[in-house]
C-alpha cells in the first residue's frame, strides 16, 4: 500500500532516518541533488533537520511517499518567496529510493505537491534538474514546460560538471 502524506515538523523529525536513507541512496546512486561524495549519512540527517524546521515555519511543504509504512520518496515545495513573487513556488528534491522506483511514486508525489501548492495560493511552480538524467525525461510527461539548459550549472556527486534543465508549470 502506498500513501502520499505531507509531514509536519514533528513527523519529519520522527522519520528522519527514513528520509535520510532516501537522500543517501539517491546521492550514492549519482543524482545531482546538491550533495557531493563522500556523502555521510549524518549530512543527510542535517539536511532533513533543516527541512523539518522550514516546514515548521511554514516556508516549505514536505510530501512523502510511504510504501508499506516506510518513507521511500519525497518532494519539497518552497513556499517562501520574495515579496514580488508570492504566486510562485520552487519544486525541489523529488527523490525516490532506488528500491522503490517503478511504482509510480514520482507522479503521485508531483500531483500531490502541485495540489497542495495551489491550495497555498501558488499559481506557478519552477524546478531544475540534471540535464540528461532520467528525472529530466519525466517532467514533460507530468505537464511541465522546458525552458532551457544552463551548461555546467552544478556538479554530479563525483565532481564532474552537470548541465541543468529549467522547467515550469502553471497550476490552478
């Protein structure tokens, strides 16, 4: 059984080990999601503690895919924006543990993140993803529009350069 749940600060802290395991797995699988190798589990825990605090302040939505009761996927929506961008949100960290891929969790997470962002008054979401990655291929299938590519924008966990593709989606 799979469920998408938006976690509170307290729930995120209770699931800290599960969330950290997802991020750890994705980084060690080569995903360009802000972190570099070597990537210790404690660094993943620190990241999720910061996210939990952001959720607690109301700055971030944390959607989590629970499969058989365990957190195996996530997506964040950054709600806090500059005063001239109250309508926009940033979609971040769509992550699915490699053991749980192929279950349709990315689509479920994205649909729920978009719905909840619209409820929060957002009408436009933006995201960036590694150019040429499997993730880049899924966003157009979910109705996202490709804006373009910024070459050498980031690094893969191994230190090699990574282009970044920017997407947007109007919601509501």
